[in-house]
């Protein structure tokens, strides 16, 4: 009788373990089939990241991120962040990367691991078109009231050129443009990529125009310190350059690649 009971217990135990292992196998398959999300920190910055009429995100960096994620097996999730607190968002793991026309600076490299440069850019003074042609040097900008996005390369350019005697920090580059359009400030400093896309004939800021370049720079993608994503993205970036994907995107959004 004891032998019979022992044999029954062995059979039950074997069946239980078989079901358990089968269940684990299904869970593992599910994990493989469903890619992890890559949370991308952005701001509204045309032509890098902005919303289409249907509310979906589009732009050079948006399409670039989607192409990279497709190759790496991630699902991109775009999240708007406060640009002035971008590194706090990154360190707290609220986001996995900052991918939003971010200028590569010493501060960026101190706070994050940075990809190779991928787009050339400049910080440009934007003001009313009727005054833009009169600006030939930094000296011509003395005494003007400026606006720029807080924590941006534009703000740094204003301070480095000692143009911050009368300065207003804004939440976004678009807000800085609005300040100029409303007449609250004389000029703003923003990325030339945005200035070219959002000012002049046929835009919402048709009365504004780029006046003077204060700096030249390059864009990169920021990841948390020690992340293996930096190397992976750099590799995919080279692949997308080789197959023509990045060249097509640069042409589509009127940008100049850095490599």
C-alpha cells in the first residue's frame, strides 16, 4: 500500500512540475515576442519632435528613434519632459534617453553618456524681419532684451556673449518665439533648425527671421551613465547612414548630418 501511495505522489509531482515548466515556457515566449519599451524624453521642437494633426509624434528625431528601435527590438514611447530638468528625469529612470535635438556640451557629457554626433546645428538670434538685416555682430545686439529656453544651448550662448543683462527664461523654444512675436522681448536665441522651420513666409511666425549665428554645434543622444544603449545606438546609427535612411531623413527635414 505504501509503495502504491509513493508511486502516486511521484506521478502527481511529475505532472505538477511539467505544468509549471510549460507555463514558464509560455511566459518566456511572450517576453521574447513583446519588445521592451524605450522611453524617449522630448520637448516640442520642430523639426526634431512635434505633433502631427492626429496627435501622433513626428519629426527627424522621432523617425530616427523609431528606425533605431525597430533594429534593436524596442517599442519607442515618447514622453514630454521639462528640458531644464532633463538629467533628473534620466537619472530617476523616468526616461531611458534624451533624444530631442540636444546639443553636445561639457555639461551633457558630465551628466550622461552621449552618442556620436549626428546633426549639425547653430544657435541663432531671431527677431523681427525688418530689423534682422541690421545685425552684423554681437556688438549690434548689446542692449536688446532676450529670451531663450531655460537650460538650453541658446541660454548658454546668451550668457557666454554677455547678452543677459535683460533676459527672460522660457519653458520652451516655442515660448521664446512667442515672446518675440508679442513684442515682450527684442530677440530670442534658438536652434537654427527650428528657426528655419518656423519663421518666415508661410509659417506662424512670418514676421520673424534669423539674424545672426552666435555658435555652431552638433546634436547627440543622452543615455544614463554606464548604459550599454550608447554603443548599441552608435552601431545602428552607422547602419542607418550606410543604407541611406539617415540621408533621406536629413533631406526630408532640411538638416545637415554631422557624419
